[in-house]
């Protein structure tokens, strides 16, 4: 279902927005003043003619004789033809259901989520999710120690469910998330297989890399079976750097705040930070040369977090899940397997701040690293 821009902006306002502002400010008598809505992602308001939108609403409110500022993030979610199955990775309503369920209200110390301000369903197949605006307290660039701390916080979170906290059983949080993610990659794999036949493409997709990628594709079901047979925990599912913010807890301690929980579900311990590693250099958060050190920092920090939660298990299955997820989640990204059109070039600049050619080059540099992770996971699997 599509969301009309004019209709959306007309609906935002009046008593409901005043209620949201009062909740944000913690003032039941606040009177709404001037406000505005701006897009938080490229495409923004123009994209409200499609299925999703992310808006920052900010303005003022009068509290007694004082004018106070407020801000809130509004996620507009809409049902799509391919997003209405709760078992699929892209189920449209998962994040809204998760926030309204209260599951995120008692996260282990160190990990936080944006405050939940409310949920509206203004029409069939449309949900408005009102959330706290989260901003980074430090610079965007994280030293290795901060990556390790984030991994430790994620380890505490995952580890709590391995150490006795009941695993959420809601159907929309079920497992097989990685498997369903991979199944939509069939067209991309066909493009990858054909890449070396085009000399303009083979610079990014040489035959040895393509052969290794296709081997991993053939093994994907085996890896997924192994992951699903391991003890399962509850995870965020997309703990990449752009979804993690450095912040402070109520007691002033360092905290990692995770946004965008739409991929939350059941995963094997280790998969959580495998996704962190897999995307770190692809999104220009670290240089490719830093990945071995990041690998060590993330995995060491994650094991420390599991131990904090009371887990005392064998680290080898955790390492396997970490590696297998990292390789499978991004090895089949087909950037560079076709020549980009104008839309693709504009999208590359808007989303990543880099040209299409720069993205293709970066992905080409990363593929051997991901394939090495797959090889290590394969050796661990063979040793079981």
C-alpha cells in the first residue's frame, strides 16, 4: 500500500502531535507551537509515495511561560506485496509489533533502544511508529575499543537469552531470517555468474572470485542448517555501524543505542556481530586494511559480553556462526556485476556519498576477506 505525501502531512498535527510532544517533554500541559517535518534519508518526503518514509518532526511547545523545543522520529510503515509474511526478513510490521510488545523495555545494561512514544494505524496496512530521536554523542569514527565495547553490549544482550532469560516466542520473531534473506538473491547470483564474461565487469568480478562465490552459494543451505541447529538467542539482526550510536545510560555509563529493529528475531549466538563485521568496510566505517583488527576486537568483545551475561559455553560454535553469517550476508551483493544506470549512480551518491565506481571497487576489495571468513567457517564445520 502506498502512502500519499499530502495526506500524511495533513494528518500529522492537532491533538495527536500535541500528545506526542507532551510525551517527549514529559509535560502533560505542554501546548504545541510551530513545527516542521523533514526527511531523515535521501528521497525523504518525495519517497512518501512509496512504502516507507522516515521523518524528523521538530518544533516548540509552551510549558507555562516557557517555550521548549522537542523532536521525534516518525517511521511510516506500509504493507507491501512482498512484505506481508511474518516469516520473511522484510516483514513490514515487525518493528512496530516489537516496540508495542514491551520486549525492548528491559534490555541488559549497556544496550539501549530509542524510546517508544506511540503507535498509530491511520489506515489499513499503514503504521506510524513514533520514536526518540537518537544522536551520536561523539564523532562518527569509532576507534577499535569502541567497536569492541559495542560488541560487548550486544554480547550481553544475546547472552541473556542463553543464560536463562526466556526467548520471545512471537511468530513474527521466528528464525530462518538469514535463509529467507538469501533466497531473494537468486537474480543477483545469476548476474554474478555472468560477470566475468563482460570485460567491463571482470575487473571487479574476476573468475576465481566468482567461482568461490558460487561455491558458497551452493553451500548456503548447509550453512543455514548448521546455524539453525545451534542454540538460538534473540538478536537485533542488523547491528551495523549506522544502526549503532554511542550514548550514555541513566547512570552516566557508556551505552550503545541500537535503532532499526526490523530484522530482530532468533539467531545463533555470534550472528549478531557477524553482521557488524560484514558491513563495516562496505559502508566506509573502517578501511579494508583494518578488518583483521576489527575482527579480533568484535569477537573478543562479544565473547566478553556473553560471559558478562553468565554464558560459559564453547566459543567455537559462536565463532562459526559469526563467520558464516558475515560471509553469507554480504558476499552475494552484486555491486559491480552490471553497469550502473543514472538512477543507480544517483542512489550511490545519496546513500553512501561515493560514486558507483567507488562502491564497485570497495566491494571488490572486500570479497576476498569475506571468502576467507567463509573458508574458516567451513573448516570449523568440518571439524565438528
